[in-house]
C-alpha cells in the first residue's frame, strides 16, 4: 500500500450478517460512516454533499440493507438534493423532487442514501477533487471517482456508479475495490443525467465481490441469491471454470506490472483445474473501441444539446467531445452502430462458450497525479456491447498499487458472473 494511503475495508456482506444476527443496529452503521468521513474526507474529497443528519437518522425502511449508508454518484437524483453533475453549469441547481429508480430500489431494501459523491463533469473526463485512498498522489479514475473512493476509504460499504466508457471499471481498479457494471438496461436510468443513451449503464461499487453479490441480490429481492452470497456459497468450483483469457492487442500500452499480474492470475486458475483458453489475436476489440468512441461523441452532442450552447463554460475535454459529435456525419454514426450490431453475435458466441472473459480492467495501476483520470480504452469494447462486467480486486503492482482484473459475462448473467468473480477473487490475491 502506498505511504499515506487511507484505504479501509468495510464489508457489506459482513454488515448484513451482523444486522441479521443482531450484532449491529442501523444506527451503528450511520455512526461508523460519520466517524470515518470525519477522519478522512478532508484528505480524500469523495463527497459533494451529504444529507442532513436528522434526515439520515429517521427510521430506515425494512429490508436486508436496513440502515446501510450508500454513496450516490452526482449524476443520479436523490430526492431533496441537487444533481450538479460536476459542472459549473449545474451549480446551485434545484433539489431533485424524486429519487432515481436505482436509488428508490436501494431505499426499498432499507439502505440510506448518505449523499452525493463526486463525478467528473457530466461523467466525462474532467477530474474532480477526489483523491485515491489507496495512493493519495495517484488518480482515483473517473467518472465514478467519488463513489469508488468513498468505498475504498471505508466511508460507506456500498456506492452507486455509472459507466459509459470506463467510468466504473477504471476507478474500481485504481482504488482497489470491486465493481459491477450491469447489462445495459438491467437497471433503469430513470432519474440519471446521461451522456450517451445507447452506452450508459449503471453499477455498484463495494469492498469485495461477495459484497457486490449481496447488494445485487438485495436490489432484486432475490432471497435465494442473498442467502448464497451471505453464506459464502460460491456456487462455482474453480476446477469447473472455463475462462477465456484476453490479452489486449492494439488497445494501448500496458504497464509492465499488468501482464505479469495477468499471467499470475491465469496460472493460479489453471493450477486449480480451471480451463484457461487464450483468445487468439484479433482486431475486433480495437475496432469496437473505435466505434464506441464515435457513438459516444455523436450521442453526447445530442443528449447534452443544452450544454453544447455553453461550450465556453465547459471543461475542455467535454467541450471537445461535444464539438466532435456535433460535426460527425450521421452516416458515420450509423455505420458504427451497424458494425457493433454485426460484432455482437460474434462476441456472444465467444462468451457463451466460457464462464467469463478475463482481462485487465485498466492499462495498469493508477497513474500518478490527479490532473487526468487514466484511459478507459480496455472497457470500451465490452461497454459498446452492453455486457455485464465485474472488476475483481486483489492484485498489486511491485510498488503496492492496486491492479484490477475485469471479468466479462453473458447478457443478464450477473448472478453467474458474480459467482465466478468471487471464485477468482479468492484465487488471485498477491
């Protein structure tokens, strides 16, 4: 761990077990969150604002997550709080009158939205003030940086994020936490300020994969899946796993620590009896990444039409994206969409033959400095196809920085993917 790091693990699964067994009360969870925020928020800056204490401490709803404090990315509506999207254009916005649907689902489980976490401007590249709890001098990633940092620092055991390119996978990897990006459409984006309608997805961040399994089961009110998550029943024996091992080709230069970590992970999986098959070199991921970038620019210029009228008040990265999208011919956009549609069945065939595709979640550990958020390139091919992805923590660089793996699964196969990810998580830590 980097000197001066402020990482602290708060397990959601353990917390829910404590609630069930009477070892913890909802009030205790809010007290713990408040104490941890008081201890380190002044150095991490994960939060835009929090709800008033008296409101938080009103009786939590019933459900498996009763009293669990949750961070909500500040592009997602929480009733009574403004949604400012990390932008001066939204500063001082009126409070939202209703929760986004994903927030409402968590409230129905008894969770308590603690407040809004920092997002890059409209969930694009311009970084906010958030620091990486695993390495304060390194970027936490973007755009779900505040949510990832709040979890990594142990301020909350669960946070909501979103992903359009690599906005959840990358901060999870950089901060050393687990992340779930659900199949596009599995969670409604109602009440979410989007960037690219055909690419935007929601997701969750937690300390480990078992915690993600717990949250996902609770959100879906799946008692059987929740019991399995809390009992530690992985449901997948490592020796039965069929893993397609992806080594990125033509998608940026990997930090030397990443291929070494990937090889260690593949070797450990193979040693348990898992079948690890290397994906033959192909240009398809690079082509999908290029089409993703085109689709995002074109749609962002239309989704953020109001902001396009105020380019002088936007960060340069977002202004450039909107300009590029506004100038893109509609035929170029349609061609990109067509190519993605043709590639979908090809990739689906590969995924269907395996339990998951395993590859790096980012090019390497979090880059030094907080003026940029790192590259999302390794998430783009999977995001454009709308596939579910789990970021698995546990590996580290020689300098002690987190290295994240990503497991890609079948559409709407989150339950199985999470079970596979938990088995992998137990095998690969350094």
